[in-house]
C-alpha cells in the first residue's frame, strides 16, 4: 500500500499532525526569506550530480582516505551538509524526487522505468522553472535518469542522454576471478543470466586523462556551455556517471590507492548476509551492481573498492576542470554551485555491493555541498538532518523565484547556508519498493536515531540504530525494551509518512 496523492489526507496535513507544525511551516507558496544579497543580474546555477557516490570524500572523513581535492575545495568555500539523505536508494526515483520537490509516494516513480514527465505532464521541474524565468537551461550528462529526460527542462533539448552515459572504453584490469561458497557451503555457478551480471565486476583502466570516455565528455560539454552562456543567466546541469559501475578511471587515479592497505568493513561478508537480530527484509539476497550472483573474496573486494575510489577521484578531477573554467570566466561571484549525489552505496558492508534496497545509512546518505556568494555560513559544515528533497525550495529561494505549486515539499536550506547551526527540526525520509508499485520499507533519520520499518506496522521487521554510538550499524536495537518508547514514536512517523490512510 502506498501514499495516494488524491486521498483526503494531504501530505501537508499528515506531516503537520505527526511531526508538529514545524514540518509544514516551511511550505509557503512564496520563498520565506529574501535572496542572500541584492543583485543586478539573476543568480546563475551550476548544478553538479554524481551517480552512486556515497560520501566517500576526504572532506567527509573518508574511511578509505579518498583523494577528492576539488570537491574538498568546494566544501571549504561553501557549506558542507554532513547528514543529507536521498528519498530512494535508486537513480530514477531519487532524481525524480529531487527535481520535482515531491517525494516518491507522490511522484509514483518507484523504479527505473517510469518517467516523471509522462506521469505528471503538468508539473514544473526545477530546471524547467528556471527556463520559464528566462534562464538558458542546459544539461551535460545525467541529471534525470538515462533515457527518461524531461523535454520541458532544457532550452536546447536533443534527447541525447545516452551519448553522455558512461562510455565503456579502456583496458580491462586483470583480476583473478574466484567463486566463493555461500555460508552453507553451496557453490553456485557463475551467473550467465544476462550481460550485466557477467560483466558486473569489470574494472576499466582508461588511457591518458580519459579522453573520449563519458565523464571527460560531460566536463567538456559543461565547459562549452559556460562559454556559451557567460553573458546571460544560466542553469547548467553537469551529471557525472562515476563511480557507477563499471569502475572506470585513468591509471594515475588507480595509483593513488594501494589495495593492500584497504581495510574491509567489520561487517564484510562474501555474500549478502542478514546478521543475527536483523530482519530478513533488510538485505536483498542478490546484489544489483557489483558481484551479481557470486561471492566476493577479500582480495577482489579490495580491488573493486580501489576502483570505486579511483572513479571518484576521476569524477573529482573532471569537476575541477569545470570549476576552473567558471573561475576563468569570472562567473563565480554570480553563481550558486551545488554538488550532490543521487543515492548512497554499500561496499561490502553486510555483503552488499549496491544501493538498491538499502535503507541503511550507507544506502541513503549522500554528499551535499552548496556554495553561493555572500552566504554567511560559507566555509563551515552543517550537521543538521536535511534531505535532497530540500534542494527545490532552496534553489528557488536563492534565485528569488516563486514556488510554482504549494504542494511542493521540502524546506529551504537558506537559513542553514547563513547559519549552519540554526534551529532545525525536520527528519529525513527514504523509502524502498521491490516491485516499483508499493512501499516495502521506510526509513526515518532524526538527530538521535535511524529507524526503518519493512511493511505496514513493521510486518516484516524493523531496525533501530544509534548513529552516534554505532555509526557502522552493527547492533539492531529495535527489539530492545529500553528503546520501546523511542521506537513507538518513530514508528508513528514512519507509518504516517508511508501509509497515511491507515494511521
């Protein structure tokens, strides 16, 4: 059962009833506060996205010591949001939610095949809103999901999404493939069911700087757009595909990491594994991205993590090329810069090598950095709980525009851009759907807790974590009687969010 936007209970109403008036107070038709400074020219927007990138960046305290100097520099210049969460751990639902300001229940995009534009032809997506206010809106790479772009969003729409999708060129890294028995000793045959499974763990080493490969071309295209639009207001989306599988980068980015020094997570497992005390619904038994249908040896795992990190470093390098051009054109002081990823990722934690189905912190927490001129909080980190859903209202307020539809959700982050420690009491929600039609799991993240339920009223189990005491989510506290009251309060919020008709 899922949220019905046509039901008598509006989302604004149940948020108000279950989370207090603060949850609905930030939902005005017009932006609450003025733009950060008066401008003679409209504020430009340079909107970076990355695919499958969890906050494995130096500025986020990467446990694998990732090299990400350009993103780190942007974080030092702007506001780094340390606890930002996506609304769905899968590309299309997450991006559809971010660019419409509506959660997945409302978009009804619960998988990678539905088009939010086809489902809601009258909605105004974020880049479309800027286009309708006189901006030149252009896309390089993946902003909406590949093949499901929004033709109303872009000034120059050619529908050519796939040309900016990752180009699989390069030399395959030779890593010995071994088959690891499952916990019961069964040794399944290596998958032959589809091409993706058969090639799920390929690592590609690019020549030179990666010229001709996807993300290099994306950066080139974004640089050309900056030059094209330097004298007029623009919203330029720059979507990098890395570190999405297959891991891909030039050799020099692999050389930054020694696989022998990579420490696997303490809950590493060769196969997707449900730890004792966890609900079975928490872990899908088949990975969706890497190690599909086969076990992961420690040696292979270190090589794949190394390749994931190298892909991040290459994406970081390409992002740096675009920012260098922005500065060369002297556009920085009139441009809001956003960097965000669509969802998180698990790198062997509990044997999982993907994002799909993950309502753990690693699956839904994503980097978010915003640099805008004159923000008083620039150069600081923010530990408040925020959502990617908040970006729609944030960008509208920064540009001094108007919200086109009062039902658009989220909360403008402008108060936190000016004061990262400002009062803030809004939880973050993420959901998962196995069939693309109904909600199978919902997670809520508050300042104190991470809680997830599977099925209405936790029919298929629940998870409760104290992120401060247990950041790796090793102990499920859901059935601990000491936390019964906390769980009851969180459960009420989860069910009001995902199943309002039955609460």
